[in-house]
């Protein structure tokens, strides 16, 4: 008796030309998904398409500025015209400015907020518009430990990620109230080795770097894939550094303020000299015309890890709880046995 082949999953990934978005598109492609790639950069989109097809998926590249709601809506419509109903929408696209607050202009602040926060809002609007009539679908918001804990030199980015966190929680409550079949979950990321540090607008004396420990984008992608498959959880934490930061911020935020005031400037700058001609992608994509494909990885492969035991723990709370309960029972039995001697 033959079984009916399962239709390929239709997935939209924003910011898919590089970094976490690129690695996430690759992860979905490896299991045969139809992957719509939304980004601005032509070279990056072409490379992402080649990745998806090489790994066994179907690719659809759509040049999209996530800060433009009309472009986002048009992209979603095009995806369903070509691939069919969207099953999973993953919001990843972001930008940033590395500088003290007083050195960031109002226009730059507005741009970061429009891409990082409103881009997620517009993407979620487009996804829900299509998922609600079917009462099915999953939306994954890729967040950061900085959605809970602000750090110096990244005020614009931290503010936008805090906004996404509040938006996600409010929307999740509404979906639960409506008993909706649509699920939304958020994945809080650690420092990841992505090209953002090669193309970010920076006014620091030295090149920007992720705060160690640094994880490879494939770790982040595996977390996104798992969250998309298990969206009942409100959020997932990736990396021991994320867990440690969020716990410390909940217990002693004032102490963490002082620690970051001492260490947050130096830990975000590499020892290499700053290249005055390095590209920036705030207003125009660094991988656009005349640019090159930056791929998923940044410049820190020699310092990044592709493993995260904490990620496994985050995904297996039930197993850990069962194991802990077993240890408690065993200890109780052993204590009882000793008491009867």
C-alpha cells in the first residue's frame, strides 16, 4: 500500500541573503522545502538561490526592503502565486549602527527601527493575512539576548529588539485568546558569526565584533528550524551566553549595567585596524550591484563554535525534568535505605 507523498513545505525567510537568514534558508532547503528568499542584495540573493537548489529545495528570490510595507505585501502575494499557501514565515532581516547614542543621527535611528521592528511587523501582517483564512501556519521571530538586555554602542538595535519582544508577546496573547491555529514563537540568539560585522555602519575606532562566545550561523539555523517545528513554546534561548545574560539581567540588572559599562566597549571591538572603505548596508545593500556574496558566515570562523549544549537543553525540557525527577527519587530512596541501617 503506497502512501501519498507529503507536499513540500512553503517557507518565507526575510534577510535571506546572508547570516542567520541564509543559514536558515539552507536548513529548510535540505529537507526539500520551497523557500522564498526576501532580501535587498542581488549578489546575496543569487547565492542564496544557488544554495537552496543545491541542497534539494526550490528557491524563489524576491528583492524586498522590509521597511516598505507595500514591498512586503507584494512579496507575500508573489510567494503564494508561485509556491502556494505559506506554511512558515521567518522574520530575520535586520540592520544596525555601532556607535555611542550621541553619534547616531535621527535618520539612522529611524532606519534601524523601520527595518528591525517595523519590518517584523509588516512581515507578520503579510503572513497573518494569508494564514488566518486557513487557521494554520507558523511565524518565527528571530530575536536576540539583546531583546531583554541592552548593551552599550547598540542603542538602536537593542531598542528595536525590545520592541519586537513586546510585539511578539502581545500578538501571542491575541492568538491564544482567539484559539487560533496559527502559532508564533521567538528565538533569542547569542552573538553569531554573520557578515553584519563586515558591513555594519560603525563609528568605532576599531572594527565591530560579536561579543564572545561566538556561534556559527548554523547553530542559529538549527534553532529556528526546531522552533518552526515546535511553535507551541513562546520562545527559545540559544547559547549558554544568552541563558546567562538573561538570568543575570533578571536577578541583578543594576550590577550588569555596571559590568557592561566597564567591558561593553572593548568586547565589541576587534584588534584589527578599522578599514575606512568598508561597505555599509544601512541604506543600500552591501551585496548589491558591484558588491559580492557575503554568504552566511562572517569573519570569525576561527573563533566561532558550531555546538551549543544549551540549545539541546532548551529543546528538551521534558527530558531534563524527567531526569531531574529520577535523580530526586533515587536520592530519596538511597537516603531512606541509609536511615534503615
